[in-house]
């Protein structure tokens, strides 16, 4: 009996020591930069200047929230972008938005100036951009684009505006060679026409069969051949991107085939495999655009999963969330452009995330920080927001926990995954006036 008692006491003491050891994780005070306000209209630029100073040696600044429309992260992102744009530190903004949509926005604003702001708004498709129209940040950005002070670039293949998709298809089908091809391949033509008639329905819940893809492939390649013969290389680029989107639809269904519903993602590992082709295609688009960009420094906005680097060093990542042989967009870019990325992730200690207009969801509560996490340590300090340059932290600090990806507290030498952290003590969900699409 006494042996059992002492064994239990021994285990309890060791467990308490373990918790105490986890709580030892500290950050040097000089590496914490308090921020009092993240409203893009009222923030203090000097409070955010450390973000720029920390990234001086890098050419690409990536701002990555945990997920799209995560909450207050978007407000902080806007404040950072305004600081960078107003101080002329960047002249190009890359978004995880369809590049064809962004090109159309640029085209309208260049042609019409500020008078085209409302027309350009029709091609806004992502939650981030829609939220910016609510806060007025869109008008600020559009004004900078219209005046030639900022370039807006997309690097995504998904989210193409149905308006643009239909315009492109209706134009292509009038080309003599394509019209002739359609008359000889009626089955393929009907399938492709159906896809474009209902293009808005083709989203992340869609599944494409191999036979369907190859029929679409044959028809779209006929369009590409026609534009190639006409030396219309921009249309060739657009149609290749659309074909890549259908290819992703085909490939993303493969890891889901064992599920009860083939289009239902059930695990984090399926999520990473599901997006692997898209990450590769987005990285390729970004690298091509960036190689043509004359600016020394650009800013990018994307989800933290895509921005993450060196995921193999995150403890138990391969067990829970992501196969080590899959590369994120950030890892692909980092390999092609070594030592040029400064990526910032956004984390929070309390509150809720998501879009309030869609109704409360139990899973939208921010997870309580675990002992030994960055969030746990920062939450004990008396400021609503702060920036931490992970690259400046002493290596003696060792691995620590942080909830940056997969909504899990994972342990890593995070400075090798993300360069910096923007901490939010209490996350607040987004409020959108309208989620209507065009």
C-alpha cells in the first residue's frame, strides 16, 4: 500500500516538475515589440517599423494568417501593408487570389483610374478582399493602384470569376479553328460548355473523374493551339492556367477516394495532400511573376500552411498532419530563392475567429494556450498585440509550442519555420456586410 502511495506521489511530483519545466520558456524583453492599435486607419506606424527593420535583408515579406478570414489577423495585416506602402518600402502586393481576376482589376484601374474602383470591385472573390471592401482598405489599395504606386498580383489558380470564365469561353468558341473542332468533337464540347455554364459551382467540394478531365483537356488544348497560332500569348497563359485548375480538381480527389464521401476531407494529412498540386502551381505562378518584378521588396498574403518553411523539423508533423515528401508553397519558393523570405504568422491567445455573419460555430473558439507555448508566455504580458522577431531569439530557448498551423499546438524551432510572429491577445471574428459573389 505504501509503495503504491509513494509511486503515485513520485509520479505527481515528476509531472509537476514537467509542467514547471515547460513554463520556463521565456522571451527576451528586447525581442518583444508591443503594438497598441491594429486598425489600418488609426495605427501608429512607428510601432510596426520593427517588422520592416527585421526583414531588411529579405526581398519577400509574407503575411500569413492561420486560415483565410481568420479574424483580427486581417486588421493587423492591413495596418502592416499600409505602413509598407505609405513608406514606399514595397510597390507590389501578391495575394492568394486568382491571378486572372487580379490582372482584370489592374486593367480596369489603369484604364479608368479611381473612376474604375467600383467596376474593379466586381472581380473580388476572396474573403480577405471582401472584408477590405467593408473596412475601406480596398478603396485605399485601389487608389494606390490607380495612381501607379502599387501593383496587385495574384498567384492562385482557383477562384476565377465566373464572369471572366464565361467571357473567355464565349470568345474562344468563336475562333474558326475552335468552332470547327467543336463540331467534330460534340461530346467534349458539351462537357466543356456545361463546365463553363456552371463554373461557379466548381469549387473545393467538386470531384473530377479521369475520363472527364481528359475530355476537357482535349478541348482546352484545341483552344490553346488556336491562340498559339495567333500569337496571343496572354490568352495562352490564361487557358493553361484554367487547364491547370481542372488538373488540380482531378488530382485533389485521389487522396479522398477511401472516404465515404469522396469530396470530404477527414484528416489533416488528407488536407495537405489535397493541396499539394495547388501549392506547386501557386509557387510556379509566383516565381514567374516575381522574376519579372523590378522591385527589391514585395509583400505577399497567404494562409500560414502555404507560407510555412522547413515543415520536416516540426515535431510529430509527419505523424499528425503532413507527409514529409509534400512541399508547401513556402518551401518551394525558399528552395528556389534561398534566404530571400521573411514570413510572419499570426497567433492568438483567446477570443473567436472566422466570419461572424455566417453564425457562431463551436470550433471557432481560439484554443487555450498550453503551458510552454509562445502564446502562453505572451498572454501574461500587458499589451493587446505585439510583434516578435523569432530570428533574434537566442538558440538556447530551444523548441517551444505554438499554434500556427493545423489549429494545433506543435513544437518546433519555429524561427526556422516562420521568421516572425504577430501576437493578438484576443481575436475577434470578421463582420462582413455581404458575402455575395459575382
